[in-house]
C-alpha cells in the first residue's frame, strides 16, 4: 500500500503543508515538557516518607511527584468510576479499584516510573502519572540506592517521523487549528496478567515510516543468559517458517529491557507476524531460525486476529483493500484538508469554491452510494476527494466508521479474545461514535452551504465545519490538561487508530506460550432444525438466520435439491458468499433474504464478505450437501 503520508503531504496543494505541520506534531508527541513536583518535605535530601495520590476527576492528583528511595505511595480512587494504577513497564498493577479502594507500593530504586489507568488511558496517554525516585540522603533512613540497570539492548535511534518536517518558512498564522495533544501509541499494553501465568512484558505494534512497520518490545526483567549460550529475539508467523531475527539480547543485568525494531522494507508487521520469542542459541554465529529452547514468548489469539487484521491490514471490500482503521484515518485526513480549503475559499470571498468543497465533504462522508452523493454544486461534474467507500454506511458499503466499530466488536467477542482486546475494542467503539457524532453535522452543514445564497450565510457554517473536522481527526482535550482520551466526547480518529493497534499487543510470559485454539466448529448434523419457508416442503427448504454476526448455529448438512434461504436478522449488513463463488447474495440489509438451490453434492464453505473471508476467516460457515 502506498505511503498515505507521502501521498497526503505532497506538493500538490500548498495548504497541505499547514495540515502536515499539525500532523507532524501529533506523530512526534511535540508538547511542552512536564515538570516534576517534589512532595513537600520529601525531596532528594530527605528520608523515606509516605505520600498519597488521589484518582479524581479522571486524573491522578498530583500527576507527578518526586520522592526519596524507600518511600511508599498510596493511591485512593475517589471517583465513582473504576480505575487502576498500572505501571507502563508492567512492574505493578493494582487491578480494578472501585470507589474508595486504595493501592500502595514502596519504591526503593531510583528512577522514573510512568503509570496509567488501564480503563481510561494507556502508557503515556490519557489518565497517566509519573513518579521520580531519587537517592535518599545518607543517614536519612533510606540509604543510597542502586541506579536502574541499563537496557540489555542497544539504545535505538529515535524513530523517524512518518510526516516530513515542514519548511521553516511556513507562516505560523496560516495554521487553521491549534497543535493537537500528543497521542503517540503507548509502548506498553494494558493487558492484565493472565490467570495462572505471570506477565513479564509486552510487544506493541506502531507506525515508523509506514503503517504498523515497527514493534516495541518491553520486558520487565531481562532473562538470565545461560552459560556459553546467547539469547535472540524473534518475530514469527505461527504455523509457518516465516521469522524475523530481531537481534541478540545481552541480558546479564536482570534489569528491564526495551527493543525497538522497524521492518527494513517498512512492511506492515501485523500482516505477517503474530508471535514473539526469545530463544537460547549457540554463542557463535547468527542463527537463521529460532531453536526450540524458548525462554519467553507470546502469541496473538488466532480467531480475534482475523478482525484485528481487518482493522489494521486489509479488508476485502474497501478500495485497494485497505484496513478499516487505516482507511478511516486516511479519509479523515482528506476531510480535514478540504475543511481547510473551504476556510481559505471563504476568506478569499470565493463562493463557488466554498460550494465545491462542500460537495467534496458530502461525497467523501456519504460515499459513492450515499443519499446525497452527486454533482451538488451543479457544475457538471461529480467530484469526490475520498475513495468512495464513505465514512457513513451507504448502500452495500459499511463505511469506515461502522466497519471499524463492527470489526472491533467481532474481535472482542471471538472465543479466544483476551481482556486486552476487549478493553481496547471498547475504546475503538467509543472513539468511532465520537467521530460519527462530529462528521454527521459536517455533512449537514455542507449541504446547507450548497443551498446558501451568499458568503455571509456560509461563513458560520464553514467555521463550524473546520472546528468539527479538527475534533473528528485530533479529538478533544476535555480536561484542558493536554490529554485526549478514549472516552465519550474526547478521542477522535487518531485515538481510534492507536487503540486498534493496542488490540494487537502481544503479552509475554516465561517459557513456551501457545495461545489456546478457540472451540472447534460444530460438526455437521444429519438434519437441520431451521424452519422451512411458508408453502415449501420442510425436506426441501431450509432457513439460516444471520444473527449476532453468525450464520445460524453452525455448519449444516442438507440433501441435493434443497433450497437454502439466508435471512439477515442483524442491524449490520451481511452477505452469504461461497468460497468458490458458486453463489453470492450481495449485501443483505436487516430483514432481507437470499435463496439458493443446491443441485449437486459436495462441501460448500461460505462467508460474509463484510465481516469474514474465504477459508473460514471471521464470519464464516459451511454446508454439506449429500446425494
């Protein structure tokens, strides 16, 4: 897939430089550095003490403290909402804290510890805090503490921004919107420790120069290196011989380690890999494949992964088969661009151009099958800067918003879905609802501009469109603290994309961890319990309800000559499409049905093209037809 940033930030439109500046600041997390607030009476020259931090108003108060080694911190949840206190590196986790609950931890080692609430934030984003531990003064009861162990991986160079640096001569006044708060994907997942196993780290997917072309591996404590052996880190595609050697791990210190790896070809890593391992290898030479001596590992659940890849890699029904969250982010960039063009045309007094960009916005939002799609400004041309799939549902198109929400939900209800996937799928749903609530009035305002008689009428509409477009893409800082959260009214398209990536976080455990397979599909039965359509013989007619993103109760067996009717009972659109293309229902809206008569025996797998794929991916089933 082409680099969406390069495509968007090209030189065709001078105005794009303005938007690229804001996007560059988002990607790089450019914001004023926070300062640490020492606790009264417990600075670096004092001795150990006890301090309290309140979780209140969806913030940790105070958010940043400096304490001497040996001090104890007590957190208290004073909100009615549940919270947690979870270290960025997984070193501690309070678990769920209801209102009034407390959690305490003693800090003996100097260093800086970031933490967050896993319900309302993630590492470095949302509801977060920071503790700086300094050496206690000699004789003050704390003693000198050992400095944190150095990472056993070489310190990586900072990742290059995926947005080009704007020219230094760009006039600041040209910007149509304020610099958004930093929303870079966090380095650590909020996945809770699996029952019966200790979580020792995580692997998170990020963007470097392309989409999801980087992983950041965080391990709480480096595994011990066996004598005369070496440790190597690997990304693997389970069930295949595909692997990427991430390099040798010099793990002698026992301290935390971090590894950042970008694919040399900048390909989408989640498209190929679903597993991470650290293995023991011979000391001499570079191994070409991992050994079976696995020190630690982690794997993504295969059934949920189908839909995570629909979000981040590819979806069969989108133009160019882009992932749903990828397409959402790309189309929202274009929408914001044209809101800026409209602002410029309004300022220049060009009513015809204002209406042209109003047409662009309506057609992009509604998609090529939308109710208002067309030559709205009556200039003889239908123009659409979008890809035609639309943000909102239109005809046979799910639209990027509903599609993203549907497939996040499908991943979360998969039999093997983890708590991590469920948590961030919920965040995707919230942010999609936010964006839907902002782009719908953009569409309505643009339609009003089409019919407006003059620039005085269009001025407030164009101004509101730009504000809503900024909110839709960047989100809204509700608390005024520089944080954009995956909560109602805050997170936008950027936050939605980031939490889709967090759904793909791989939790790490000691030893050889293989994710348990989901429940096997029900075996084909000799008869079906589906009811026949009225007026048809029960032996020759079968109904399969499509409900809750499932085809009936599982695979069925019927006789040659049977007519099978699929009926969509979901609010979401679906299809019933044979893997071999023998039949295809087309898009079925709620209440619509499709029938096909089987005239030959055989095994016929099928799927929903909107929510699954051939070969049993996602929303899929099969029919066995007997003579």
